[in-house]
C-alpha cells in the first residue's frame, strides 16, 4: 500500500516533482528493460553442451516387453538441442514418429509420442526439452548460421569422443 501511494504521488501531475526524480525514474526503468534484453541476446549466442534425457517425460522402452525406442528419442534430442526452423522441427518430429513405428510396430505409440512432442516441444515454452534447448530462451525458430552449424558439429564431436 505504501508503495502504491508513493507511486501515485510521484505520478500526480498536480504535485511538484523535481527533474532529478523523473530522470532517475526513467533511467532506472530503462535499465530494468535493457538488462534482461541484453542478457537474453548474449545467452542465445553460445551453444550449451549436448544433453539428452532420452524420451523426456515418457518411458524410453516398454515395461512389458523388450521393445526399446530410446535411440529414436536420442536422435530427436540432437535435433531439438540444436534447433532451427519450424520446418526442421516438423521433420524431426516426423522422424521420431517413423522411428518409433519402425521399432515397435505400434501406430498408436508413435502417434502419442508425436502428439506429445508437437504439443510440448515448442520453442515458446520455458522448459528443458523445448525446440532449440541448446541455445538461450530467446532464440525461437531460426535457421542456424554457418558459424552456429560449426558449433553444433564441434560440440557433438566432443560429446561422442567422450561418450
């Protein structure tokens, strides 16, 4: 309540407000907006190390048979980690569905997993399994530059060399 009352006093045009108060308020507001934007831009410029949790929020294999589709999820994680365009995401999700169908002969399982990644893997969600999770949160859908593609290759080479 005190904060609201003080803000009303500051904003009331009938009250005399010195120039330095307005300047300080404007400058602090500008920095509050600029700092997160600058941090967000910097965070998306560097690729994080590759990580995979298998089939995020879903079993990696059947609990009643020896059917295993972990490899499908691992390859899908590589695509999601590096990100890219909207079309590349669709292709990665299609490849996951085809791989699961090939390994399990279950159209239902493949379709459920496809629906899950289409619904939950958007780059607009702030989670660890979103499209482009190797980059900062502000990236969304965008094609990788040649430099970024080189970072992807180098990081994956390092990952597989130490696996």
